């Protein structure tokens, strides 16, 4: 066992978090005494998978660290890798407009993160090993934010968080759970830029999420 693995184990970040199917009850790990600064440092220096070799920088997350809403995407793209912030560029602007439509802002009562913290080369889909290595960081973010609701944006984020290969169409409009918290599935903003007719469906998802939040 490497020294880094030993440190992660002592901090509760190991063994590697196993993604659970929605029928299973998640058991979030606890990391007493480890705050946001330490977690950000761990992510920034992570070499657990091969993605660290090609990244410009890690993309940790952004927003209100005590938010009720947590939005989770797939992985950083080229602009995110360059700027170190999730959901930027055209997709980010669309996301900001979507949030504004339900009176939210990415810096107020919203926290945004990705399943992966490093960009896969060519924006390819993440590999299972990469997800396994990076998922503990996401779980720790969820535990620190303590969101009331999680919005999984995009097919890969939804399938990863719910441990399923079901389509977005079959997952939308239903209330799921991840790590003991309500989770709603919607389209990724980058997908909506290529498929404009589905913006209406994404709006329906946001309305569903807002209604769910009001009932929590």
C-alpha cells in the first residue's frame, strides 16, 4: 500500500467508493476534521488514474458550499480544463440561463461539480477505473455540501450515479436517490445546444426539481 493510499484510508477516502444501484442504500463515508481546503488539495494533487498526465488542471467544483441544490455533470471539457471551473463556455451560459429561469444562480444556493475532476482526452467518456478512482471525491463533496436535492445532468452522470445503463428518457421524470438524497435526472446543457427541441423537456425537469424541492 502506498503512502498516499494510507493517507486516503486514514481520511476515510478509501477503500474506493463503490457506486450503488438506486435500490441500495448508500452509506456515506465520514471524514472528521477534513475540510474543503484539505479536500481541494487532495484533488489538485491526485495521481490516482492516468488522466492526471494530460490535464491542465483539476476541476474541483464551484458555488455555494452550503447549497440546497447540487448539480453534477460528467467530466471537464476543454474550456473547463483550461479555466478550472465546471460548466463554462456556451454550455455554461445555457446552464446559467436555466438556473435563472427558476430564480437560482451558480454562486447562490447552488453547488456544481462533475463525476470526474480531470478532462478525459478528446472529451471521451470516462473509463470505469477513472470513475472508481474519482468517485470518493464526489461523495465527499456531497457530504460537505449536504444538498437537499441532486440534479444529474447528462446520460453519463445519471448512469454513473444511479449504477444503471438506462436511457435518459427512462430516468427523467422520476425521483431517484443517491447517497441517501433525492436525485432528479435531466439533459446536459451541451446536449441541449445540439438538440434544441429537448430544451422543453429540460425545462419540465427543472420545474419538477423545483416542485420536489418545495416539498422537502
